[in-house]
C-alpha cells in the first residue's frame, strides 16, 4: 500500500458525459501528479500540482482539467468523453516538487 | 526534452535464473532515474531510484540497477528470479532539482518479465 488513494476504482460511462476522479496523496506529500495509461500511448504525464498550484502540464486535452484543494487532495475532471479516453488514470504524489513518486491503485475508465 | 527506451518488450526467463532489463535514456539535463513494477490490475510500485551518489542502487525484492552516465543507461538486474517477479517493469526519468525541468516522470514503454517454472 503506497498511501495514495484513488476513487472510484472503476468507472463506466457514455460518450459525451463528464466524470470526476479523486486522489488523496500520501500524508505529508505536497505534489500530486496525474498520468494516463493506455495500450497505444503507454504511460503519459497529464498534469502536476504542488501545494495547490499548477506546476506542469503534459499532454492533457482541453476537455480535461484538474485542481488541488487546500487539504491537498486533487480531482481530475474529464468532460465530453470520447471512446478514446478509455484508459487507466493514475495519481501519484511526492514530498517535494520532484523526486520519487508513489502511485495510487488507479481508476479504470471505460467510455461506451 | 527527455525520452526513455526500454530495449526489450518481453523477457522470458526460467525461475532462479538471472535477468537484466535494459533501459536507455536521453536528456539534455541532469536526471533522476527510477524503476517501477506493475503487477496485473495494480498500480505502479517503486522498485528503486537513483538520485545521486553511488551509481549502483539496490531496491526491493532483490533488484538492483546501475547508472551509467557515459552510456546513458540504467539497467535493472536480479541474480535469481522467482515466479512472483512476473510483471511489467517500467523505467522512468525526471529532471533534477536545478535542471529547470519539472518533476514529471517520462516512462519507457515497459518490459514484460515472464518467469517460467
């Protein structure tokens, strides 16, 4: 158990819908990262927050957004969902702005 | 920009044999290096990390890796594998503090280690 929690574990929804994925980092970690894992793209960095502020953006679609709240938990919002958004979404956390990251169990999103 | 290449997509090996999973990276700045393991239907677990200091790093479950700056490699080794080591292994890189890059991880495509009895 890494100490990073993610909910829900599984999510099945229809095209065009909007979903919210939630992540709670390890106690004491200030950075939260979101990654997408798919068969064709592999593991791709989406976005990073550090102590409530956005620090870096990767290949994140405009339909996707995220935020980190004062209690340091983070949410990833995915809207106007398409079939190609089906993937595993991982949250990771680290103590500082970089260094080793600890991953949550992931949320498996299936868009039908 | 940074990139990671894992040279083998699949590595079959018999139980109790040694194994090496190869990883090469490309970066214009100093790097931190990591190996993660992913068991079926689970998240990624940190196996080991190179941040600074000794180039030979030891991790969990008997794994070790050697950072070779001149060859830009970070190969993962284990002297004797078990059936339970069957999993997907990912090599990852990030920029160091002061490199100007962020802490995001760039992953390789993964290597499937198949341990046979």
